[in-house]
C-alpha cells in the first residue's frame, strides 16, 4: 500500500467483481493501493479475481436481502469500509417491451435496482457513523439515451441515476459522496446480451453511434471509478459521468 497511490489506506467493496467492468474496477482499485472485497454471485469468479489482485472474495446475491446482510456482516466485522461500488447488473434480451417475461422483469428489478436499496441499508449507517464514505453506482448510457427493445433494462439504469442524485443530496451532510458512471457498450460478456447476437454487422451498428469509434473497456471503467472514489473527487457528488466515447452528445 504505497503512500503515493490514489486509494492508499482505503477499503473498497465491488459487486459483480468476478467479470467485466467490476473486475476492471477491482483491479484498478488494488493497483492504487486499496484493499478490495470482490463480491459476486459466481463465487469461483470472485475467488479468481480476488486471488489475482490480493483481495478477498465474497459470494453474494446482491438482489437478496439475507445475502447482502451476511456480506455486510463479514465486511464490517473485518474493519471499516470506505468505498462501495454497486456494479453487479444484468439485462433482459432485446425484445419488444410487452414481450419481456415477468420473470425477466423481476430479475432485472431485483439485481439492478433492489440491490442498490439493500446495500444502502447495509452500509449507509456505517458510513454515517464514520462521517465519510464514497458510493459509486454503475448505471449506463441506457439510462440517458435509451435504445429500443431494452426498455426495462434502460429504465432500471434511469432509476439508478435518480437514486444516485438523491443519495448525494441526502448523504452530503454526513460527509458521504455518491456518484454514478454511465458506460457505453463495452467489451464484456454482457455485450452479446445487449446486441442480441454478436455479428460484425451488429457490432458495426453499435460502433457507428460511438464518436470515439470503439467499445468501452473494463480499464476505462476502472480509471473513472478510481477518480470518483478517490479524495481527488472530494468536491464531486451526484454526478452520472458518461464514460461513453461521446455517445450521449
Ligand atoms: N457491458 C456493457 O456494455 C455495459 C454498458 C453499460 C453498463 N453496463 C453495466 O455495467 C455493470 C457490469 O456489467 P458487465 O458488462 O461487466 O457484465 P458482466 O456480465 O461481465 O459482469 C457482471 C458480473 O455481475 C455478477 N452478477 C450478476 N448477478 C449478480 C447478483 N445477483 N449478485 C452478485 N453478482 C451478480 C455476474 O456473475 C458477473 O460476474 C452492469 O451493471 C451493467 O448493467 C454494462
């Protein structure tokens, strides 16, 4: 934990750390000196990333109240927490809005939205007690500039952006900051689900909407997350920062 590192001395919890953006965020946090809890419903994936970066794995379903309470108990009994990243998220497949099954709707609701409530309930009292804390929600450009056929996913991310802003104003008096990042389509296992299928034509169609001309990466999210969760961003709260190569312009 070198003193010159941007997250030296901090402890962070990253949900969905077993893959994609969450893994990129966990890696960057560890490289900048943080102690990292890697939480994922896929315990083996969490173990693998945790082992790689010298963190600790936790198996947790962020949409399940009992599972989140258990995770909070493990994390907080080991010591204080400085940073909470709500990154775990899923989507339904691209479909006409009325064709999405109730089961798929409920799954998106539970993992993308209810999880933010559950982790707030579990960790905000701790942050308030310490008078400090940084929350980062991984939302999406989908919450700002929605694409057709992903309505319930898009809406879950719009919800997350509003939740982030309320967290920011309500928690500011307690010294707690809350921000979001809005990634554009990224090179992760989830990308195929957004595109429906992964063909050169569909890739080209997505890329054509991103002025910088490439998909986002886990490293892009790690860099943005690191800044927003570090003390360099101590005057920044309530923003939903596009990390989108200009897509939302
Ligand atoms: N990839 C993109 O194009 C893109 C774009 C914008 C926003 N996002 C958002 O970024 C976040 C991460 O997505 P990704 O692309 O890295 O996806 P991913 O599928 O690569 O990784 C998501 C991780 O979350 C875990 N997870 C799923 N359900 C969980 C649950 N109930 N409890 C705990 N962990 C769970 C998965 O096991 C997986 O390891 C999501 O919130 C997603 O909506 C992704």
